[in-house]
């Protein structure tokens, strides 16, 4: 579904992604790990359509289409979802209105009419239960005054509402206590089907105790330097990233 | 005395030409203020940009123009005005329509309601309730510096009078619709007097509309007395066309333990100037001054707020927000005066603005004068664009950029709208603001007047 081929991105003239290649097939969960500043969030943002830098090389193909030419909203309607590392507060815009607009835009894209008010509220209720989000949160403005954990749960709630084909979760686990982490992970697992895929970006292995990845990649200095099965996450947890850095440096020297 | 400018001269001439007719039309008490007021106006003149309080607003565009002199509507016009119904869904309000500043002559001019509330023509009230009018009329509109307040006192002859007796809680708001409709270009002034006696509760909605396409200039004064322990809310909805100029001066005097709010919702209009004066004239009074303004094309919207903390332990809040598009301009001037005895004052002020183009312009000026020492004051002003991070957040959920921008603007505006306590009106304002932001609004969607 997603083929990233030698993707290079520069921000303000500085090369951040230096040639990333990655293929995601339907039903797969990919974990991307790596130290701070390695380019993980940039990759997530570029895939979701954030205009934050310049693509200086490579291609991204999503279901045969050139993803990089699509506007952010069109990518979303084609099934890409970005769970934000730092969800944005939008005072004055209610969660209900926000989600209703988004859901109906998705439906329009599929040639469906807007949901009736009662069907929409029913959908909201179902999905709220799925991610164990407090009912009251849905009546408030988007993320306004939400705690860190509530904001992350809200991301998962939005994902549940929009049912993406490819969800990119950018450090959804950061700042979560163990209970919130479990709720978020359970939410993801309930949404997971055979035909949708996840790219889970994380620093720590602990999220991967709950969301079991098919593949683990290590991103370092703008490149994927190692790809292996889920056992790689455990190895990283144990040994840290230094050995990877060393390996990379040795390779460069060679 | 300095030389009278040509523009000021126009209005002095207008006064001279009409003073006899005006005097005949009006009650003796209202007439008794005219001479002194025209002298003060002659001295102060039509404000120019040299006046600090009008630094950002050029009034000459509208004042330097030949208007039809004072215009007394005829019966048939009033009949038309009486047909006007603002059908804000579910808004259960007592409606009054003022036509070009005059109270309708049909069906009597002053009404008593079962709860003891009087609503009617100010001119009529000055005859029927001389002691009440004498106690309050021209007592709060004491601006020494603004010539236009004096111009109003010199020439206004009618407007709305509302009296809420002691202890009466008026559940149903009163809605005054100011209509301007004429064949030619007209200048009109009206004068409202609202008295809410102690322990009362009252909500007033004032809607400013223009119904015909001429060039109109309105210079209105509203005086409000809010008695001890009383609650008073004023909501002003302005929706006029681009060749209309509306200048409204609102003076709210509060006694101790009272709570008063003013909310200026400017949806549309050529040139709008709202001067709102809050006088905290008793201990533990609370005042809230809100404003939302949406401007585009060549529109100009100026909000001037003056909060006078004259007694200890009072609280005041100011929140004004604006969205300006095209080459629209705006100004905000928020003055907080804390007098030497007003210890324990809490005073807050915030003005936030969004400019949608490089050519839109906003001037904002906080003005804090604090003469007491036990005081908590804060103020903040921002002028910016829509936040790109927020836009991307909405777009990343599948909402197109245009809709996302609208949602953000709406959210920005809603912070002001949410202070309206009447649910039906709040929802209507939400809808009107959304329509306005979409560029669909020319007047309230369900206005009954077909013209």
C-alpha cells in the first residue's frame, strides 16, 4: 500500500531525511525507533502532508498514487491518519463539530451522504467506549484543557472515528502513564484489522509489549540503519542505541 | 475658542435650522439641555484624528457630507416598521422597532407591562415621569471630551425608554431594532434611557439595521442605570451596509454589588464606532465588556472602551476580538481608570485580532491609569494570522483548507459569543457569524422586511 523509495527531505537547507526506503503492506504493523533527532517525526509529518520542508529526492507511492503531490486533506480522505505527538488545542471548535465535519468529508469522498445527527452521535458513542474516553471530553473544544493522556486518547478516538487504512502514530506513548498506555494500545488493537496498517513511532519498547509489530526499523541520522523482527525492540531496550551508532560509524569508515 | 471647522459648521447649521421644530417635538426637560450641549459641541467639534480617542478613525468620510436634515417619519413608514419582525428562532423577546431614531407613533407610545415594567418613547416618558427622567437623563453621558455626545444631547428628541422597577426580574429580554430606511442620505440621532432599579434583572438586545441603500449616519447615545444588586445585560448586534456609519455611545452606570455586561457584535457595516463607558459607581460592582467584530472590503470598526473604577473592590473584564479581511481596518482602545480610593480593584483586558490579508490593518491600544496601590490589572493584545499548526491538524483529518480556516475563525469568534447567556440568541449569533465568515451574510437571514 505504501512504498517509500529513497526519500530525502531538507528543512531550511539542512538534510533531515537522507534516503529512506520502506514498504508497508496491508495488515502490517511497522515500528520505527531511534534516538532523538533522527528524523522520525519529520518522516511522519511528510507522509501526512505537513508542508515543513523540501523533498529533495525520492518518491512515496500510496496505492499507486504519488502521495507527495496530494494535499493533506486528500491524503486523510484516502485513508492516511497521523496521530500527533503534540495534539493541537483549538479553542471554540467543539469535538462534535470537528468530528462531524471530518467524518462527513470522508463520506463525501466515498460518495456517501452525510450522517444523520442521531447516527453520528451513535457512532461517537461507540467509538468513545472503544477508547475509554470520558464522555464529557467530546462536548469540549478540541483538546482544550485536556491533560496529556486525554489528548493522546483523543487521537486514538479520532482514529477510531475515521477508520484509516494507514495510521501513523507519532510517539503516541510519550508522556503516558502505564494505564493510559494500555488504553491507547488496546484502542489500536481493537481498530486493527487484516487490511489496515500501522506505522508506530516510539522511543521505548514498552508500547510494543501491547502493540506487537511485524517489523522494527531503527532510524538514525536520517536513514533506516537496521530492520528486523520484533525482537530488535527488546535488544534496543536492553542495549540502548549506542551500539547501533557505533555500527553505523564503522560502516561509514569501511 | 478655536475656529470652527467646516465639518463641525455643517452640524451647527443643522441645529440652527431645526432647533425650533425640535423644541416643538420634545419635552421641556430634554429641551433644557440643548443650548449648553450645542455650545460644548461648537467648542469640541466633530472629532478628528488629532483627538486621542479618535486617533485611528477618520470620521470625515461620513460627516463631511450633505444629509437630509432631521427626518420625522410619516405614519405609513411607521406602519411598515411595525411589520418588522425579527424571527430569531425561539427568541422570546419583547420587540420594539425604532425607525430612523423615532419611536413608532402607532398603538400608543408608552406601555406598562404586568410586572410593572414601562417600555416606550423617551420623549413621552419625559412628560409622564418627569422625576425619573430628571434623575437619570444626561447624568451618565458626561463625556467632556467627545463632541458627538454633546451633538446628540443638543439634537436628539426621541429613543427608547425602559424602566424596570425595584425587585423585578424580567425573564423576557427586550429587543430594540434600530431601522434606518430613507429615500435619500440621512443623518439621525436617537437617545435611549434604561433604568434598572435595585435588585432587578434585565436583558436588552439592540439590533442595528439599515434597510435601504443610501448613505446614512447615525449618532446614538444610550444611558443605562444599573441599581444596587441588579443584573443587566446588553447585547448589540450590528448589521448595516457599507455606506452606513454607526456611532454609538453607551454609558453604563453601576451601583454597588451590581453586575453589568455589554456585548458588541459587529457583523457588517461601513464605519462603526462603539464607545462603551462602564462606570463602577459602588463597591463590589462587576462589569464585563465584550466585543466581536468582523470586517472586510473597506470597512472600519473602532471599539473604544472606558472602564472607570471609582469605588473599591470592583471587578472588570474586557474581551474584544476581531477578524479583518481585504483592506478592512480596525481599532481598539481600552482604558482602565483606577481612582485613588478604588483599592482591591481587579481589572482585566484582552484584545486579539486576526488579519487575513497583508492589507488589513489593526491598531490596538491599552490605556491603564492606576492611582490606587492594591490593584490587580492585566492587559494583552495580539495581532496575528491563523495558526498553521492548527490548520494542518484539521486538514490532517480530511477537512479541506477553506473549511479548516472557517472553523478556526469561528472558534476564535466563539469565545466572545459564548458570553451571551440567552441560548437562542447565542445559537443565532453562532449561525450569523458562520454565515458572515463564509461571506454569505448581507443581513439577518430571516429578516421579514422585504425591500
